[in-house]
C-alpha cells in the first residue's frame, strides 16, 4: 500500500486510512442554497459590521469602487504552466530551495540522489509552508516550516520512493521541521546568509520542552522520558504565527501519519481513532525507528499535535510545546493582544468537520516583561456559530467537559465535541485584521459536508458558515468580537467570500457576488494581512482547470479588500504547487512567498528534481508592497 499512497495529499491519505461511514440523517436540514442571490441575501449579511462590511462586502465592486480601489496592481489572468507569474511592474526571484546549504559544510543538492543523509540537517528543508520574518540585532531572519516530504523526489534512487533503511528515515526526519536562517539583500537581490550564527535547523529529533497542563501527565510519559516533560522533535509543521514578544509559533498538523505498529497483534488505544493514528504509518518510520512504533511506545503520538514556540534570536534555546493551546491538527496560530493586555491566539483544526479554537491568557503582556507563562496559563475556547449570524466561544474546562485540564489539552477534539461546537469545513489559516477588530478563517473545502460525520461522529449539517453540501470550493468566514474585544465570548459573523465557479454554476456553488470570471479560485488556505489591512489569500486546491474547476488554473495568491469585498489575482504558482506561506522584509518592500510541492521542472529546469522554494517579489520601482 505504501508505494501507492506516497503521492496522495495528507487529506487524501487520511480519508483512505480512516473512511467515514456514509451518514444520511440530514433530511431535516433546511435547504439554504435555493439560489445564488437568495442564498447570499439570506445567510451572509449578518454581524455588527453588516451595514458597512457585511452584505456590501459580498457584492461585485461598482465602477466607483474600482476607481478608488486600494488594490494597486493590474490583476493577472490564470496560468497553467510551470513557472511563477506576477503583475506588470513586479518581478520575482528565487530566494532558497530545498537542498540549498544553510552552512558551508553542506554541498549543493545532488539531483541524482536527493542528497546524502550526512548533511540533510544542514540544508533548507522540504515543502516550505508557514513563515515569519524577524529582525534580530539589525539582521533579518526568516523562520519557516517544512511540512512533509515527497519520498519519490527526496529518495529518487529508491524504487517508488519507498523507505528502505534507517538512513532513509533519518534523512526524511531531517528534511522536515523548521529552518531559521538569516537573509540579506545585495546588488543581486535577496539571498541566504550562509553560516550566519542565527542559522538553525529544527527536525524530528530536536529536544523540546513540554509545558502547560499536560506536562508530566502519565499519557505523555515514555521510557526515554519518564517525567513526560521533554519530547523529541516537531513534525508536519503547517502554518505559523508570531508572538507579540518576537518568537515563532510553528504548528503541528498531520502528525498521525508518522506512527505505525510492527506488531500485528497490538490493539490500538481507543483514543487513536479520533486523531487518525493507525497501525501503518505513511513513511514506515516504525520499521526503522522504534520511537514511532506504537506497539513499543504507545504514548509517543500523544506528544505531538501542539503549537511549538521557537526563539529565532537564540539558536541555543529549547523549543517549547504549549499544551494549553490544545492538541489537534493545528493549521496556524494568529496571536493578538486585547485592550487589557491579555494574549489571544486563534487556531483552526484542519480536518473535515473539526473545529475553530481561541486561547485567552490569564496573564497580561507588557513589552519587555515576563512572557514565560502567557501561553501556558489561560483558557481554551471552541467556536459555536448560529445560523442567524451570532456566535459564542464556549469554554473548555473541567466544568463544561467533565474532563481534567490535562485531558482537555491532550484530547481537545473530544472536549470540543462534548460541548457541541460547530463542525467546520476544514478550518485552515486564521488572520486578525491589524486595523479593525475582526478575525478571518479560511474554510478550505469539505466534500463530506452534509454527507458524513466527522471523526468523532458529530453531524455536519450544511448550515451557518458551512452552507454548501459536498463543498468543493471553500469560503472565508469573518467574525466581529463583541465590544470590539478579542477576549469577548460573543461575536457576530458573516462570510467574506464564498469561492465558486459562476461560469459553471448558477446557484450557491457559483460563489458569492465578489467572485467573477476574472478572479476564480478554489480552496482558500493560507491567509495574511499586510500592514495596510489588505488580506492576502493563498490557495491549495484543484488545479486541473477542468469541469467544476474550469478557468481557475494553477494555485495562486489574491489580494482582497475587506472594506469593499474586491478580490484580485496577484500571483500564480507553477502547476502542481500549493502557494503557501507569506511574510515581508523589514522595510515592507519585498514579499517572501512559499511554493510547495511544485511539479518539475520548477525551479531548475528540465532533468532536475522539483523543489519547494521561497521566492522574493518586489516592485520594479522598489516601493512598498505591504
């Protein structure tokens, strides 16, 4: 089976390993998608900002609005080729690709072998994802995730990319995790500062501290760590975030696929099912590294699925897994500071029918003050959306769930199901508007909506912010905290955009009114605000450009104006790729954008391995672009 599944996305792999039973008890669900116009007027125009930013944000921009648009580039058409495209007046260049040395003792990538295990932790890793830029003592430093590996590319000499040795496993472990490295701009553009004292690789074997309510719990103890307070590694790091005090938050997503059992008679613990841990891992780590063999180390999977804090200013520091932020398939972490100084972190659980979360610290952030407990001592909430445009955050506490604080931290999905949270269409990146008190979440797609339950058996009716059955296209939900305070438990909500294809569909699957033939896209995934309040949307969807997805081309990055609803295409990636991860240089004149799992020949040309890459985009006049 492994040979046949290496090419699957994580989402497809999970579905193959844990198929959901068909669920047909939705005959009483109200049919909300009666018509495209009726649907939009009846569902989307809610929230405290509806009069200004709700219903109006979903209408096509008028000529007057277009004339005063804050989107200052000429939109580009779709592309289906193997390179990157940006608007007139902009240029792009490669910053760094998988296999490029971060240290001078590592050679350039050997495309015949995919590189040797000896230097695999000294190079830029595979499948770049979420990233942030930090200024450290005048130096510019990028921290970036390396989500997963493509074994047929990374092990090109192995038949079918099959893992065949302990060295293969170690190489793959080293190519994943996080890279921290200095960058600088010279006469020839941006480049990595090789051998910078701030350069660092964090892998599946890097020591990490476990903090928060689950630290030291029996379910996290192993023979190698009998205290349950130190773990090795972080894995399947997807989206990211930045704390107000200048540290990096990396998010563990599809950790379940790295574990398996070499003992066919081993009975998987009951709690594995909700998190998708099976007897066979995706990469056969368990065959060569006993730490990933659940028959020998059944607690090891429970030590993953957290948010990890990394200090990019100190390459000797120990990363910290913050269990108070919950254990699930974390997409990213959007941190903000409330008016009273409490820290709020919004998070999505990227699996069909899972939930959106919010953490609020008990302590208060003061610049220059002690931040050591702000992500360990607080309250975790889960979102409940009502169809009328209202909503609330439900506390996950021993009182509301009947679980201990440690159990809530370890089995967060179970706690959320207990309180009746709203099942969502794969909550991915969350972004907080820097110039308005509102949050956004990409609900990327959900083919099971209204058809099958989630992994916990919770129903998934097509109502509220997830209004379309068998949702192929995705949408972006927006919420407005009560009293303009992100710590509030009440909020109102609307949908900023519903992706779709009006050239194919005349109903709700055509999308909202701010989707048109010129800006078609599907599966919004990554999302970041720039300093001016423009919303940058990155996609990871169907790039076949056929049937329901005709006219959408390759995955892309678009700019959206929350005030008008206008959305325009800014960039297209090479075919086969996901566009993911975005950050800016300190002077905001360069955008750094991630290109994950491109098809060959990107970026090196024919006869070379395809390589995930970070590119740098600039205006030709060197003006600010974010």
